[in-house]
C-alpha cells in the first residue's frame, strides 16, 4: 500500500506534498534505484540541485517510474557561481538538459551569497525562466528576512518556498514566522539532523515510546505540525517508508514544546550562517 502524503498550496497556486524526498549523495545506478523506490513508496516531491551532480540520476529515476511526470514535483537549485543573469539562464537550461526534463516544478537559488551580492540578479533570471516555461514555481534556500525583503523591494516578487536548515536542534522559529507571515512555505533541509546523535535523544525517545513510533517519525511529525516541508533523504526502502508513515498520530502541544526546547542558538550542523557563509 502506498502512503498518501497531504498537499499544501504555494502562494502562486502550485500544490506540493507536505513531505518530500532529499537526494543529496544519491548518485549513479544505486541512486536511480533508491530514488525510483522512493517514488514507488509514495514520495512525489524530489529535491535535487545542480551542485549534487545527480540531476541526471533523478531524471532517470523519474523516467523508469510508472508514476506520470505531472504527478511529481521536481526541484533543483541554482549554484552560487552562476548568479549573474546570463549564467543563471544557461544554468537552468543545463539543469533541464542534465535531467532530460522539459520543466522543473520548483527551482531555488541555493545560497544568497550576500558578500558577492548578486542574488537579486539571479532572482530576476528565475522570474524570467518561469515566464519562458522552464520552471513552474520559483523559490530560494537559506535566505534571511533581509535578503527576502530585497527581492520584494527590487523585483516585486517573493519566493514561494524558502528551504532552510531546520531540525529540533535548530528550529528556526523566527525565520519560520517571517516566512509564514509573508506566505512563503518553509522547507526543512537536514530535517533528521543528518542522523546525528539527535536520533538517540532521551526526550525524543520517551515521546516515541508513547506513540509507538520511531524517533525519526516523531521528528518528521514535528516538522509537519510546524507546517515546514521536510525532505528527508534515505537510501533504504524501509526507512523511506518509515519517514512518511507519520499521518496516523498527532503530537500534543506539550510534546511540540518539549521538542522545541532542544533548540540551541549554535545548533546548526556546520555553522553555515547565510549572513556570512557562502557556497558556490
Ligand atoms: N538547500 C540546502 O542548502 C541543502 C543543504 C543540505 C541538504 N539539502 C537537501 O535536504 C535533504 C535532506 O538533508 P540531508 O540529506 O542533509 O539529511 P537528513 O535527511 O536529515 O538525514 C539523512 C541521513 O539520515 C539517515 N536516515 C534517514 N531516515 C532515517 C531513519 N528513519 N532512521 C535513521 N536514519 C535515517 C540517512 O541514512 P540512509 O540513507 O542510510 O537511510 C542519512 O544518513 C538533502 O538530501 C538535500 O536534498 C539542502
């Protein structure tokens, strides 16, 4: 039986699943197999990036799947080294060619790189790429309120999605609030904190026992109740299923507060603060 994942509607009317599938590190034939299995297991939102060097892997998994292309929400991302307008347009075309797709459902600026300060130019390229039919919905990753405000002030267009590092050790409560107030959907990258020792946390273990669920399922349910779209990656078919079997129970307000209490100001996995960190 496939798992039915609820959908949410972005501010441009595009609908996306409330949980997606991360593909970082899934490459080659094994990657095709893992992503294809994820689709069979019920995932419909796939998250890749130009810099993961696996857009072709994702495209092949989609082609081998019996699920029609139009039922999938395929995401890719623009690398920091291609923020200049002409480079960005060609890179989006290259992304499509690599995946052998006619369009992406979502295309995101991967990092703002504010020291380079070319992200508004990159955003203008995404706006135009959407007009050209290359992309259905346009968004960003790792943008802070100050970056989002500039996009709106200089182009009049706010992203539909802001994909940020978000897990119980770094719950992004302020950014999440800002995004929500501006009708931007927050997606959570490294939602399981990359399977760190968080998956042995005693508080989470107690909550998991109470609900007869695993710690990963508790964390992913927490994301869902925060209205953040988690995109867990797993190469394992068993864990892929586990990660979307989260729609048959509910965390109480008290449990949500307990999980939020695990957050720390320095809780990022690798100290990648988008105000200063840049990625190319
Ligand atoms: N926009 C950005 O800047 C950015 C940055 C980082 C990541 N991302 C995206 O976010 C996606 C997810 O983040 P991530 O891959 O960094 O980390 P993650 O999804 O938090 O964790 C992945 C790790 O958790 C393990 N895992 C998955 N499900 C599990 C379960 N139920 N129980 C125990 N272990 C489990 C996986 O191992 P197995 O594969 O062996 O199951 C893998 O080692 C990425 O794949 C990528 O698409 C975006």
